C-alpha cells in the first residue's frame, strides 16, 4: 500500500508505517502526479482537494488531520467513490485554550477581571460549544450566534442575533468557511458588522481568515487605532497582509489548534478511520504523561488563575515570533515555517496542579479550564 501524506502531519510516518509505504510531501504543493499511484492521501487544511488532483489516480481514501473540511470538495469525492476521513473536533480543546490565553493577556493589559466580561460566540460547532460550556461554568454571560442550530440545542437559551453578539465585550469567531447556502460565512463580518462593535471590545478570529473581510478590517483599524483585535487566521494565507499584522493587537500564524495533544489526536483519528476502511485492526488508544505546574503563592485569585493559563500557553510568544514577517524578504514562506517549526505546546489538561493552598473557588475554576488537580500535595 502507498500512502502519500502532508509532511507536517504530526508523527504521520510512525503512525502509518505499519500499514504501507509512507511518502511525505509539502502540503501546499501536492500534485496529481504525486498521488496518482497512492492508495490513501492524508492532508491538512493547506491542501485543496479537488477532482483534478485525484483524476486518474487509484486513491481510495482521503483524510484530513484537521477539524474542518472546507478545503475538500466532499461531493466530488463521494461521486468518485473515494472515502473521506477527518478529525472532527481534534483541536477544539487547543483553540479554547488559545482563547483563554488571550483573555488572560487582555485582562492583565487593561487591569480588568475577564470573568466579568460578556462573550459573544459566532459559530457553535465543536469549538464554540466547548468554549461556551467552559464560560458558562465560570459564571460568564454568553451569547451565541449560529442560525444553523435547532432550538433543541443544549445552548438554545444563549442563542442571540448577530447584532446582539457583536455588542458583547468579547466577540470570538469559530465558524467553518462557506460561500453558499442561507448563511455563508465568507466575509460575514464586513464593514457594517465591524462598525457595530463597541469601542473597547475585543475581537478574536481563530476560525477562518475570510470570515472577516480583511481589507475592510484594515480600514476599520486605521480609523480605530485603539481597537483590540487578535487574529490567528488571515485571508490569503500564507501571503497575509503585513499592514494588517502591524495594526492588530496580537497576530499569530494559524496555530490556535496547534497543541501537541490536538495534533496527535488528529493523526490518531484519521488512523482509526483508515484502519476501519481498509479492514486493519484498530490502533491502540492514545496515552500521555502529565506535568506539574505550581500556583504562585502570592496574588489574588485572578492573578493566580491568569498565571496558570499563561504558563500553559502564552499567546504573546506566538505574536512575538510573528513579528519577524514584517521585515522578512519572504514573509509567505516564513509564515509556513512558523507553523512547520512551531514549538511544543501542551493543552491545559496536560498539567497537574497541587490542591494544597488553593481556595475552593480557584480549584473549581482551574478544573473548568481543564487542569488536573492533585488531591494531595
């Protein structure tokens, strides 16, 4: 069996080598010639799967190690009789951790308690739903805009109009990219929507770059230089707008979902589907070690909570690395290099925290955020 895979899928060789020859290639430049003789093709979001790529190939199985499939022409695959596997929700926890890191950073920057901020969530799939659950468990007011969800949804009590969501202290996007249907997400936030966002609010996009019209966002920020905006995803990646990068509060290279656990889960999920399709025995379940984190002895609960969040993941480090693109002669290539060589980052659930000296409220809060609590020191 021949398996062609994006070279940046975490541990793809180790996971798939027992089942055949694994050939790894750069994801952005996979060609029809490379996949012509393969039995399975494994990709990430940077590869557009279209009929021309697989025409005449013997490929029977395509899988993406990502939580979305908007880079795949799914109907064309189905018509060609090619099975599709995908890692739905694999990076949901990682993206939620990213959002809480941003909240902790913004809280410190403006000397406010983020637990008192209202949050508007646009898109309530795997990521938006998990984020809303954590926020609600922390007692934070949440409004959700997702017109595709039924009124029987568990979060129906939080449903609101887009206008209502845009009026919240924090607005965060978690939508797939769609161009058709009754509620397309392409450029769903244009100038008129941006103008509805109150000054002083925080806008986060860790979904798809084109969910916000980046040209209009740039003009909006020129007129609102104090506006707080955090972008992890950009239009025209990897050739992003460097002018926009210099205007946002923080910018990162599409790595919100890049935790070690999220990437491993993505690889493992497509391996499970691969084995099921080709009738191989199911692979063993994932397991991993944990690491101890210490809570600062001084400071109030908010300071302790923020310190733990940022010890697990500090988005400011990603933003600092991103600034190298501004003076680069090859910013698009360097954008991909930042993703390819992204440093090891764990999710909050990788860390254990001793319960000794913790207040009950702090213990509850860090448990909600995913940290493991040691019952005894």
